[in-house]
C-alpha cells in the first residue's frame, strides 16, 4: 500500500472508532442505562450536545490529565479485554482507539479546565501521591506558571 492509502486507512479507522464511541454512547443513553429511552435527536442536535449525559476523556479540556488513563486501564483490565495498550506517553495503540467516562446525570455538561496555579497542582500531586515535577510535566498545557 502506498503512503497516501496508508494515511487514508488510518484516517478512516480513526473516524470509525469515534463513530462507534458515539453509537455506544447512544445505546447507553437509550438502552443499557436507559435514562433517555425516548431520545430521538437529529444529527444537528447531537452535534450541539442536546442529549443528557457526557463522555469526557483523558487529555481533553475537561480532563487534561492523561495519567488517569492508567487508572482506567487498571480498573477495567482494558488491555486484557481489548488488546489496547498505552504507550509511555499514554497514547493508545492501536491509534484508532478511544476511551472515556460516562456521566448520566441530566445536568452534566462539558467544560474546560482553565489555567491552574502552583498551589492547585501541588494539592493535586499530593492527592495522587505523585511528585510535583511529574504532575507539572503531565499538566504543562494548563499550567498558569512556568515550572522551576
């Protein structure tokens, strides 16, 4: 396969993984957890997040700490059940993989964590039993200061 087709196959695999994640979230809302059994939204409403509940994921604005993936993998035994691995930088392999959490509460909304101060990072590091330097490295995009 030439380079162009490799790129196209990978892009298609990424889109299919995201599409399945959306389908699974729909099934959770309507069938598995059943808190929105009568939901009948049009595509435009889905894009505007008019449904109840959210599915944030590590590394996104509402959950910037990628290291929480290790907790998810441990608790769910994700590798044994799916074969999806985490790299040293906590990227998922195969690349066309998605992960996230489901929150069903009707008042759940997406949000973005703003810039955080050193006292917040120190408190978070303490609660995670991690060094300040390690947490600063993982949260560097949302730090409101330059680490020492």
